[in-house]
C-alpha cells in the first residue's frame, strides 16, 4: 500500500482513495499494476541479467504499450539497485539531488521499495512511498528527487518520452 507523507506537517495517509485523490490533485499519475504475473525467479531478485530485465519488460508489455499510447512514451528499461550495485552510493547521491525533467518521469516498482519526494502545487514537498506494483509519473518541470526506502533495494521499470531517457535539470541552491 502506498503511503503519502507531507514533509512540513508530518501528516501521513495510506487510504487508497485519499492517496489517489491527493496525487491527482498534484497532477501525478498513479496506477497499480499486477505483480503476481512476474516470474517467481524475478521476485525480490536484485541481481538481474540483461535477459532478466527483458523478461520483466516482456511481462509488462501490454501495460507499457497501453500507458505509452495514452501518454506518448517511446522507450522503457529496467533498473535494479541494491547493495550489490557497483557505485550504489554515488548513484543514490545523484538521485537524491533535487531536480526536474522536461518530460514525465515514470517508474513502476517491480520489487523492493522507492520514495519519490515531490514538490506539491502548494510548494510543500511530499513523499510517495512506493511498493511493488505501484506506478507513478511525475509531471514535467516538477521539482522532485528519488531515494530508496530503508531496505535500500528496488527493481523498477522506467518509461520514457524520449528514447535517450530523462535529462535531469538540477536545481541551483543559493
């Protein structure tokens, strides 16, 4: 179950209708995809071969095609992060930097957990704690960053508007 945490007030909620409404009001797309269709050998597997990654993309081929048709996405890939990932600390440092993109940033959590921290329409940042099956799309030009949950493991499908992927625009700090 996805949980939203408002950073300023500390308020948390996980009621599915409230989560969907809150994200919708902030123009964030949120969907839940079926993770039971994932081959058992890939559930909670964080050391994926290229073949494993392709199997994940093939497993969600119809769903990826559907959202791509609706939103104009043209490419997708799979990323796996865990303690076994080379240079994990450097990658997380880059992900944790506040930025925006000129395209949607789309992620489907396949295994593990992730947290998007997003600036809401009211200027307050909120956390979206994602679990397997959660798909989120952060709109273009919205300040945000991504981090791992306490378990520090995630496998995610990333879906792109441009085949080159996202280009982060980092926020300058005064």
